[in-house]
């Protein structure tokens, strides 16, 4: 897309996050975890109670997605991002638990953007609506918690070269604001 | 009277559920293809390319274009010379949704009762069903799976009559600007003006059944559609909200008479995976 393509592997380290800038095209590989509204509410409760999480959150990347069911012969159905602002209230607890990266679509609250800087995190955008294309980069999928939530269950995914773009970097940059500044015209 | 077995309606609803979610319509595909040359942002162009490629993968692999396979909105235009056998129309439509969403591996996204029973119905029922009676002995079935992300960015306002046409324009622009990257641009903007609170929203959604490029039959309103689409595309939001000139592919306005005291305006936003299929039985 815009800047150079960067290959990034999970779990994320501070060192790698510091190399990422808004507008960078990233191909992400490794293990990531899926969670959306209901899974986040459960995770936050567990974090607040001091319970052990169902995955190793240290350096983890959370993908905001509720995939469609896997047809025969595929590991997962379509799997594009859901809108991220709904998960904003849970971000402080998730950072506390060790999360470093988030994948979704749409702008974050100023509180979340501040935390991305303070905690040295990163927010990646995946293209909303490109769900079948994104599913091609998912090579393994397994429900690891909250199975009763169906599409909202917590899944462990193995991804290979998942196409993403850096929306919010650890330097306070915001690609959405920059884009509008650059391309808006007088009406 | 022409007798129609409701099993036939169930079968068509099932097939349309799967087709709508996996095969993009030509008008959408054409509009996305044309928008590539209109987009000046390189990132925006790349996103449009991803969306076109996504449609190819979805159709070839029979995967949903988007994982959010929506709330299933069904419009039935029933000819007055039709009589149904074998149950109720509502049950037949819900059964079609149930079968389509299960057999088509489509996501089930409906929560049973928002206040008292927050559990998934597990078959994407019930559908939102709109029925119109029309002359004739045919049944036209139109199905629109409507995603949650774009629905969340839709708004309604009970304006003052003195707000007038500039008020409608401002509300549309405000709504699209506020929505930003959230509803998966490039979007389609559906606008309903007039009627009652609920009817304005009904019109806004129903306008999204039009093919991209299809203008309101009233030339004055058609001009507002093209002018305001051009205004929306100056907001700079662009494909995926990453900045650019292609924020919306079209803008549809439907109107209805209004009460002397009211001026409702509803804006229903459609995402880049605009899914609508129609069949006549």
C-alpha cells in the first residue's frame, strides 16, 4: 500500500513495535487470539478477579472478529474485522494483562490512543469487508474458551502473512486523522 | 386465485440467503471497479483492489463476502391474486433463513432478547419482514442481509420544519463524517425524508435496495442525490477510512409527505458488502 511492507511475528516485543509507524503495511504471522464484545467482558472480569486467562497474554495480539462457521475443508469461515470502538472500555484491562497489539477497524477513543503510547502497543487495521480474503491468511483455528458464545468465542488462530496496516503507533500517530486531513476538501 | 405452497417461499428465501451473502451483485462490482480510477490515494486504491479480490474469493470458495452475514431483512411484495397454503408467511420466511444460514455456513448473529435473554437464537431468525400487497398473482421476494457495523452508524433526526433542505443535507454529511471508518467505506447512503419517525427509517433502508446509479424519479431529488454524493466524497474518509476520495458509491433519497409539525430525516448506512438479491415466484 503506502509505505514499505514489514513482516512482523507474534508475540510482539517493544523492540518490534517501536519500528512500526502509521501507514506501514504489515504482514503478520504467528499466533493471535480472537475476542469481541462478550469475550472481552468475560476476560475483563477474569483479569479483575485475578484469575488465570485462557491464553498467554504477554505480547499477545487480539483480533476483533466473529468469524462465520468453517465450511467442510476449511479451518475457518470468513473472518474480517468488527468495529473496534466497542472494545475500547476493555483495553485498559487487556493492556494490564500483557496485550500489545489489536486488530480491528475504525477509530479508537483518546483514552485507548494514550494507552497505546504509554504501554508501547499498536493498533492494526484490517480491511472491513475483505473477510474471505483475510480468512486465506488463517492457517489454523481453535476455540479455546467461551464456546457457548458461538461466533463470539475466544479463538486461537495461527496466521500467515495477514495483510494489515498500522493505524495507531506507539508515537501517538493516527492514520485515520492523517487521511482525512490529507484528502478532505472544502464543501 | 393462484395457490402457492409456502414451502416454495421457504426454498427461495434459503437460496437467496446463501446467494446474497456469497455472490456480489454486478452493480456493486462495477461501481467498485470504476471507483479505482477515481481514487487518488494509493492506499485507498489498494483497499478497493482488496475488496474486488475478496469478492472473487468469496464467490469461488462459496464463502460469505463478509463474516457479518447480517440481520436478514426480507421484503415481500405479494400479489393480491395469490393464496398461500401450508402455514404462515412469517414461519415460511423464518424457516428459509434458518435453512440458508445453517446449510450455507453463514454466521448466526441474532440475540434472542436484548433485555431478558441475551443468548444467540443460533439460526439467525427471526427475519425482519416487510409485506406489501400489490396487484397481480406473483410474489416478489427481496432479501438484504444487513450488517451491524453500518447499522450502528445510522441515525434519525426529527428536524424542525424550518431546518428544511439545508438541514437534511447537513444531517447526512454529519452522519457520514461521524461514522468515519466504522461502517466499512466505501459506503452507500440511504436517506428517508418525511412520513413518521419509523417510516423515515423504513424508507432510508428500502432505498438501499436500488441498484447503484439508479436515481430518484423526481429530477429535483435526483439532483440532490448526485450533489450530496459529491459532497460526501469531499469528506476525505476514503476506502476503509484510510483517507481518500471514494467514501461513498452512491446516495439514495426517498421521500414521503410529512406532518405540518414534523420533518423526520433518517440515514441508513450500507457497507461496501452491500448485499441484496431478488426473485419473483
